[in-house]
C-alpha cells in the first residue's frame, strides 16, 4: 500500500518536472524579459531626463539624448526576438515582438494629397565645407515656399527671395534666415530681428500664404556655448499663439490665421519647448514617424546618423500631409517637406480680427 502511494507521488512529481513544462516556463520567462526590459529602460531614461536642469549647457544635451532614447529602446524587441528564435526555435512571439517594436519605434510617412502649397524647411549649415549643389538641389524640389535657416543659399532656381536678414549685421552666418517663394506666387514674408536672451538670440521668419501663417523657427542652440536663449525665445513664440491660430498680428500674419510652426527648434519631442508649443493648440504631425524622422546629425561635418529630431512641423488649424525628410548637400540637418493647406476652423476668429 505504502509503495503504491509513493509511486503515485513520484509520478505526479515527475509530471510537474517534465522537461517540456520546464522548457515552456523558461521560454515564457525569456519572452517576458525581452518585453519588459526595454520598457523599463525607456521609462528610466524618461525619468532621468526630467531630473536634469534644461537651462545648463551639457545637462540640456544629456536631457535631449535621454528623451530621444525611449523609442530607440523599442528596437531592442526585434533584437531580443532574434535571440528567442535562435534559442527556442519558435516563430510566434519573435514575429510579434519584431512587428510591434518596429511599429512603435515609428511608422512610415503617410500618403500625400498634393493639395495646398508645398513647403520645405531646411537648416542648410552655414559652415559647410562646400557650397556646390545646394541651390540646385533646393530648386529641384519644385516647392512653393522654401525656408532656409543659416546663411548659405542665396538664389534658388525658379524662386524669388522675398525676405531675409542677410543685409543686417549677423554675429554669425548661422543666424541667417531667408524665405524663397516660387516665381509668380503671391506670398508675404518678413524675417524679424533676433530675440531670446541678452547673450543668445535668433530670428523668426513669418510667412503668409493661402491664409496660413507659417512661423519659421530657429531656436537659439543651447549647446555648446549658451543655454539661456531657448526658453525666452519659445515663450515669446507661444504668446503669439492661441488654440492653433495667431493670437495677435505679427509681420504679415493676421489675428486668427491658422498657424504652422516649422523649422529647427533645437529641442527634441517631449522637451520643455516642444510641450510649451503643443499647449498652444498645435499638433506634432511628424511624431508618428518616430525614430525614422530623425533629422540630426545628417552629415555636413557631423556623422551621417540622424538619431535626434530637432526639426519639426507643429500644426494648428492647418492640414499637413505627405511629410518627408530629405538630405541636402553639405547640410547637417535633414530638411522637412510637406503639403500644407488651411484646416477646418474649429471656432470663429476673435471679434477684433481684421
């Protein structure tokens, strides 16, 4: 009798310790580790970013890297999926992780309607070693409006330079800004004086076309010299916006114009300047593309490895589609190209609008 009981217990114990069950348990544990560890790493980067002061030079740079890291961490899923496939010879979980990691890291750009006007925003790198080919490359884009940040392109074939600050005394050529419009196109534009802090300033381009106000931004770079200018620059910009429209007349733009902020913010998604502008009723239309829409560094004396998105399109009551990033000769940023048209007015403009 006792021998029978012992035998049954041994059988049950053997079932609990069967090699197959142990293998399944180990596989599930490995899958859980592959899923959770990148998420925890991304969360840790995000939390660490907000522990750093953004008004200091190198902590600002570190914060930008940490805010950029979480979506890159999702690429650890496909890498971990390869390890799971090699170790366990099962395809289901690895395939799911690979697809999820690539999709959450960023989606391909959406289709283009070709409606409205074609806008190109480009930081063209004033200190590039060569000036050959830039103007021809910009002309070949067949854009209606080209916003260039930094003084390098002087003439673009088929376009008229309608506004710039090239005749002013610039502390550096990187403070230059110009607006080019397709020949025969009725567009208005100005480039403002520089503003920001006493020691760190940049201009702003204001372009009005088809009733849309494009604010061509070049935020004062917080590195490597002075981090004091970016916050007051963005605060002044935000004060002029309300629920995705112009809250006051500025340059050619009128009160109530639907707004589009385009250009080099010198700030990454999720940073203080980025969140401040979104709080004014703007939407980051490039955000779904994630890491695939990185714009810096893209050559021009830097490694051609765009891991950070410093260049943005933030849309108010404006329809933006067909957004693409593209490289330009000698530029250290990738340019942004998109179709723009007025959106549906969610509210009537203020009573004092002209």
